[in-house]
């Protein structure tokens, strides 16, 4: 059974057809990258999956269950988790408290402390734990939010531009982080513009264009596809 | 003993300023002074001090809803008024025998909380947030004020309690504690002082525990980033509603104590000026911290009263100026700013000593 299945998903904003009959299937254990020019409807698709937007028509199935009508928090309880495009950390709170809030519904007392410690080590943020999250560098904020997202032990992790604003080294580290999580069994769907990252982690790539699935395949197939190159250069309506 | 220690530890945390032996030592000294104070003062002055304490509860209500929760409620006075009128109606009808005034306190606060459940349900489950929340809550309190102001006619009564329109309701009995022999009537002097002081300490400590718990964590998370909080699996509407209801109950306590203190309540207690003042106390003190709110409210109230005595018409203007200055100089609150400064000073001192 596939982990996530989008069936004929449609979303209009007024006359604008941002998601147009999208069909997408994610298999358990894969790292899937979603690419496409600005305005292709990638973030809207994430918001539909998360329940922040509701589709005009179509269905969202998660592990075989139709979750189209569920509220966001209920989808999180089913095993979804997300890192937003703009880092969504709790800026006024300490790094440690950010993680505590993410972890406290599953762990208590000494176990909670141990989990926080483990996550701080995984993220490489031990020495920043007392810092206010708003004072972290952009890359560190991204990692902190990834940490909060994975602390829920999701079955499917959604990453919206996890490496935006990162240096090449940081991008590579983030890629390794994602691969480690995947090795532990986490399925990942990532929106990403950074092709080095996509090449590093993606097992399958979907190109979204004008709200529709434009192409799908391995990274080599996508790179070789002339039509894909054309839409990125803005000439396309193939 | 370990139970006591663990309870004590839960009083401290990242959500409240002030921890360790230094803070609690100071707390004990302040409490001791407060307990001894009536011995060195006269009944009238003590009664006046109670009046200050009465307002701290509504300030704390705004502190948790706005300061911790990030939802600006402009209408805490609505719950103040509902509970105040509730206490009046109940006690004017059923009297004060057998400790009924204390039952009336609980029922009146309960009515205010119930009203908050209704109002809060529509606001939070309807996803009203930000400035609109302030507008809706302000509209509610002004509407209640208008409504009560037109109840002057004799047809407006509940049982034997006349609502009396703009003049308000009066002559309800003060809080009375049943006691073998003779019941203790808490007139607005020493008796009521100890009652309100005790309630204030209990509420303050209970709120410290609540705000440093996992519940408090979620409340501040919603203030910082509601979307992120929901995407960690929290049904933020429920948390907002619960906080709003707790806040309404606190405002209700203020309303009942105010009514019992002065033995009257008028519609203007829910009016525009009444609604705006708690915002100023809380903003000036430091809305995101319980201790700063308590200290700030008492200081501003005392200053306000002194100003009213010496230059009545300028007191409200001064309040406005104070708010503007706070926003410019210390947007997080003057008392909170001073407390952070003291904390840094203490840290530097201990560093040098060590």
C-alpha cells in the first residue's frame, strides 16, 4: 500500500487554478522531491496535504485512510509532519524549550530530558540550547525546525525548501541528515530548488508546472528532459 | 517532603521571571510585610489597599490571555460585570446566612466562565484572531454596559433584585464567613484584606504552576507561532478556549470582590474606560510575566489614585502618556525590564564573587 496518495486534487483561488487534477503517489520509505518554477503550486500542494487548505475536489489518502476532511492537528496525529518554507520556530523561546514543546506530548520527566538531549546532538545545537531561537542563524533555525518536525516520529516528513539560504556545506549536511532519517524508515517529500540537494537525496522527482504534474522520474531522467529545461527557462508551454 | 519539593520546583520555569532562594526569600519578606501591614495601619487605609488587590485578578486574567496567550482581549470587564451583577442578584435574593455569600462568589464566577465558554467557542473555533478578537470582546463589554444602563425601570428586576439602570445595584451584603457563634462579616477593612490577600497568593502560585506546566508551554507556543503549534499536533482552539475561560473566571473574581467590597456595582464598570485601564496596568508592568503584572498593577493603581486626588482630570491623561512611554521605552513592560536588569546585575555579582 502506498503511504500517500493524491487523487485528482483540485484547488482554485477565485479564477486561478493553482492545483489542477494532481495525482501523486508516495511509496513507504522513499525520498521524493517536488520541483518546479515559482508559482507551480508546490507549497499549495503541501498546504492541501496538511489540511491548511481544503481542495475543491479530489481525495487525499494517507496509509489507506481518506484524510481529506480531517483537521490539521488530526493529520499530524496520523503521522504527518512538516518543516515550513519560512522557518516556523518559536522565536521568543529558547532552543531547548522549542524542542520541549515538540516532544512533551510523547515524553515526560527524565525521558523527556533524554530525548531533548538526543535531538540536540542530532541537530548539532547542544551549545545553542539556551539561546533564544530568534537569535539563531538562518541555517540553524532550519535545523531546529526540522528537529521539531522529526521529534513527532512521523511516517511522512514534508520539507518545504529545507536548504533555502544555506551555504553549500550546510546544504550537504542537511542532505545527510535527511538520508539518516530515511535510513531509519522515514518517508520524505521535499520541495527544493537546490539541484545539488535534489541530486544528493532524491530517489524520485516530480516536476510541478502550472498546478499540474508535468514530469516524473529519476533525477537523471528529469535533467535529461528538454521540456523540463524549457519551463525553467520560461519558454514553455509544451 | 519530596512531594513538597517537587511542587516547589513546578513553581519555577522559563515562563516566569524569578527563581531560586533569592526570589523566594524576597517573596517571603513581601508576604510577611503584607501580613503585618494591618497591624500598623488604620481600617480605612487597609480597606483602600484591598481595593487595589481586587483589581489584580482582572490584570492577571489579561496577563495569561494576552501576555502568555497572545490574544488581546479588550473585554475582560464583561466578565467582571457579569460576575459582579451575578453576586448582587444572588445575595440580594438569598441573603448572606449559612455562608451563602461564598457560594454566590463561586456561582457568579461560574456564570462568567460559562459565558466565556460560549463567546470563546464562537471566537476561537471560528478562527477569529488578532485585532478582530479585540474588537469582538470590546463590542461585547460595551453592549453589556449599554444594556445594563437602560434597566432603570421597575420592570427590570431578577427576583427581588432591581437592576437600577445607570445608578447600578447596591446594598448587597459583604462576604460573610460562617462561624460557630457569630459569622464573620468581611467589611472593607482588615477581615476582607486577609481574605483577598490569601486568595491572591493562592491564585498567583497556582498560575505560576499552570504557566510552567506543559499546558503553559503550548499557550506560549501559540503566541509565538500558532501555525507551528498546530503542526506539532496541538488543537490550538481548545487551548485558547481553556485559557480564555480561566481568564474570564479571574476577571469574575475581581468583579465579585469589587461588588462585595463597595457593596455596589454600576454599568460603567463594563464601559470603555474600565475596559482600557487593565490593558494599561498589564502593559506597563510586563504582560508576559505574572510577577511583573502583579507588581505593575499595584504600582500603577497607587499612582493613579494619588493623581486622582491631586489633579483629578489629568489622571486619565497621565495613564495614556504612561502607556505611550512604556511602548516607546520598554515595550515588554517597565517592571519586567527592571527585573531583567536586576537579574543581570545579580548574575554579574555572583560571577565576580565566584
